[in-house]
C-alpha cells in the first residue's frame, strides 16, 4: 500500500502522524511511505531520520494526498484539505465528527473511507487510540489550570498546593475516566484538595481505593455539581461519550455561582465540550473570560508537547495502521472488531450511530460494506 504522512496544518499542531520507527515498520512489511517535507520537525524528527527509516520525502501536502492510498495523520482535516481527499482514500486520524457538521458533510461529499482513532473501541469499552492523548491532556489540564490561577493571568491568585498554614486550592474533576484520573493524579501530587465526580460507581470505588488521601470521590448529579462549583478554584471537564457530543454539565447560569477567577479547563472541547460556555481556542490565544470565569479550551492540547504526544500516539496506532495496510481496510475491519468500530463514514455514507444522531443523517449498516 502507498501511505502518506502529511504535515499537520491546524493552528499550533506540532504532532505528526508517525515517527521514523513507525515508518520503518511499514517499509519492513513492503509498503511505500511518503512523508511531507518537515512534517516531523516540530516533534523532534528530521527528514533525514525518515529517509533512513525508508520513507520518501515530498515537498507539498497536495503531493502527499495525490499519491497516497491511505493517509495517516493526527488531527481532523481542515477546510483547505477537504478537496485534497478523494473517493476510496482511507484517512486514519482523529476526526471528532460529532462536533463539526462542516467536516462531516465534507467527508461525505468526497466519499473517502474515514476511520477515527477516537471510536476504535476494545471489548471492555476502553478507547485504545484515544487513551495516550487523554493521558497527556489530563495531565496538561492541571499544568495549564495551575498557571491560569495566577492573578496576572486573571485567575484567583491561589497556589494549587498551598503552603504550610495556607489551604491548597480545591480542584473539581468531572469524569473519572482516563482524563479525569490523570488530572486527579497530577493535582493530588501537587498537594491540591481534589474531588472527582462520576456516575459509574464501580469506577468511583476503584478510584477511591487507588487515589491519594487528598482525592475524594462523589457520585455525579446536578446537585453535587452545583454544590462543588461554588467553592472550587479549578474545574476540569473530562467527560466523554465515544463519538458523540459531550454532555453540558455546567451551564451558563452556573457561572454566577462560582468565585471570580475560577478556572475552567474543558478537555472535552473536541467533542463539543462539557461546559455550555465552551468554545474552541488555540495555543496562541488559549483563554477567554465570561462573567469573571477563566475558560481554557484549547482543542489540541497535546500539540503543545509534540515529542511526548507523537511517541505515545504512534505506540498505539501503529499496529492498527499495519493491519489496514497489510490487509486493506475491508479485511482489516472484518477481522478486527475494535478497528471496525473506527469506521465512521464510508463512500459518502455515515455508519457510526452517534454521528447520525448528532446531525440527523441517515445511518447505514457498516456490515453491508464489509461483505
């Protein structure tokens, strides 16, 4: 198969779809790989490293899309890429379709094969290709939250871990999944007073048993959320419904119950966000303020630490990408149920229920395309 790795062009997206080590594995299996010039530079990988691994370098993104049978990238295509993608071309990336109607309709129009990292799902309901980026984003949410709690950055002016004789900041984490767990670990390690809310009692029991003593768990409902936001300094939104829009757990009306300078970090922004006031921001302009509440909702948080993120992403995507390349997408998705759940749009048809529900689009049976 001919595989293309384009340079990411979303704002401040410094990751790349594959490391030189990943390229070497494709070449060992007999595939031809084209990498766009300087695609890996911001992640710490020079073109020479890709060439030594067996890749061929092309100058432009147009050349990459024109020659590749399968595109491997990190973020969803943006508008200038829509018309570069062609019918039957496999695109393997994070799509987050449910949060973008224009993207969904563009991929329907070009009749490509869209396989989303974030909806590949194992039998235990875990999301193996989302996990490492959720780990990065969860940990980063505390770093960023701690920074924006500083007074010069419009926060409350409170040190996350406090000092002897002065109480630490209160951190509320919505969701006890991968993001929430990593956020709680980081916040607890810095000495904050942490509360995790979730609706899964089994998960809460696990977290209660394994977390540090300064982490508390509580069943999530509107009453509990309203109670905690009144005295929380930093609130992390980490609730995810695979492939679907995130639930709006904090409404605009609730902002009035928070203290001035409270910081909200919405890690679920890629799926529409779990705060009603969430709107996507960039690393260049990461925050905005509504009713004296600081909102941080950068849509590609892991892009700020591209070396770590790219290494972690390739670690988990490579085996699936090799299956797609070795067998072709139909056979690979037939043989691997987890990978089959990654199929979102096929030749202009929506095959993933959450996307159909989000935009009231016809839903086709994915099995009809695999026989």
